[in-house]
């Protein structure tokens, strides 16, 4: 006894399939070509700084702040209030666990804030970062400070510290 084939869920498609998704292979291929996934190159959560320390901090923060800072509904996530997570990682190398940098939000308020404010904040940050990259570059001739030690007149390397020789 074989599996029953079902009709594709795409409007107007007459193909049959065995797929769990409800769509035939042809419609799935068309959809994937028209809607490429944006998060394929995105690093994992732990590589973005959301490790066990963050999970513990977020759990404790939500215990202390159980309601959404915007609408008052039960809070489900901890939001980076004044800078996005990748900006904080660039600035500090890890998350700063100062409670003044965070706020408790419900899922819908967090999604709205992310769509509205975080994109604008990130665009400004990238613009400022690009503008500042020229300011901190080493002036002409300053790169010699980090070169290997010069040789003495006899050809040996000049000592940088006294040894127990």
C-alpha cells in the first residue's frame, strides 16, 4: 500500500506530491528562487555573543523586570536598549551586563523596535565607523615602531632586555 499523493497548496497548481510541507517540488523550487534566505551566512547565536552567561543574565533580568517596558504585557525577551548586539560586540568584545543598557520587552514590541529603530541605529553606526576608519590609521612613518629590532654594527640583534646569560 503506497502513500497517497496530495494536491499542492499553491493556488492554481495541479501537481501532486508526497512532501510534508504541502507544496510540490516545482512550487518549492520556484519559491526558494524568488525568496532567498538572508540568514544563511548569519553566525550562530553563541558566536554572536549569546552564550550561557547571556542566557543566565537574561533569565535573571526577566525575573526582576517581568513586564514589557513599552506596552506592559508580560516580557519574554531582553532587548539591547541603546545599541544593537553587534555594535556592543564591536565596542566591548562581549556584552556589557550593565542593566542600564537593557530593557524587558514582549515579543511583538521587540519585533517592532527591531524593524524600526535597530536598522536606523545600525546604519548610523556603520556610517560613523567608516568615517572614523581614516582618523585612526597610522600616519606616514609611524608603522616602523612595530618592526623587528635593528641590528648593531657587528651584525647581531640588539638586546631588548637583559637575560641571565
